[in-house]
């Protein structure tokens, strides 16, 4: 974060947003391979866009950060800390997860770790903070990976395909939640023996498992 934002007026303010630093998208290759002796490894640069803000006193309300694109469309909502002094939040430069929040589920029909939302495109984004003594807003610039060179049309075409997969996972996720609710309802109204293929709950469990498989397949495609 830049200290240029710490003007005399902001230092005495109840709250202020430190000028956000530039975020940079990185294309990181993580092969699964055996390496011979003498290979040199170095840590990757820090990933994520830093958002820092100052609060003179802890506010009574929850701190919520909202990131919007140049058209004002909300792309991500983040929870912030509310400590007196300087607070820090790191945005992974991704949109919201396509699946509703629910407990981690690794049972049949579960998906394990929920898929992440797609990375945003390079460009300017606005950051607003609610819950502070006064509204805070600033601009955040996201740069592309300088090592990845392709046309803007190709970049946007790829993003359009990722957003289609994102929308598909949202639809599948909503259907999976509905199937889970149907399982609970059927279990409460039906006394069929466990594993009975005629049991409505068993049918909904199978549907939920198939939906989880489709979500995993779409998530794999989104990472290629």
C-alpha cells in the first residue's frame, strides 16, 4: 500500500482507505513431476491484491468490503477485520464461488472443497468499505501477467467461456442444494429400508451425486 495516502487530514480522520496497491494476475505452472539434483527453486511472488484501511476505534458494525468492475457490477464481497489501527485484507482477484456456502461435504454426492470463482480480467476496479465510521472508497488496478501475451479479443473470448462454465456451476449447485433438501424431506416422511432403490430419499441421493460429478467436471474444464 502507498503511504502517499497518509496526508495530515487522513491521519486525524476516524477512518481512511490507504491507496490500494496494484494487483497482478500470475499464470503459475505447477507440474507433478520428479526433479533431478541441482534444480533451483524460488518462491512465487505474493499473489493477491492488498487492501489496507485505518480505523481509529473499532466500529460497532461488521466491516464489509465490496469490489466492483469499471461498470459498477459487483464481483466480490469480502469480510474485513475491525481492529483499531491498520487493517489488511487480501483479495485473490477472483469472483465469488459459484456454489452457495455450505459445510464441507466429502460424502457421496459431496464435492469436497467448493470450486473458486474465475479470475477477473485486468483493469480498474473500485473498492468500497461499509461499516467504518464513514464510507470509504478507492480504486484498485489489476495488471495481467506480463509473460502471457495474446490479443484482447482472445482474452475476452476465453473469459466468456469461463463465465459460461461459472453460470453452469451456479445452476448445478442450486439443483444440488434442492436435491439435498429433498433427501431430508423424504427421510422425514418415508420409512423405507436404507438402500432401498424404491426409496425416494435414495433416488435424490443418486441425483445429488450425479450433480456433484457434473460440477466437478465443469470445475476441471474451468482450470484448463
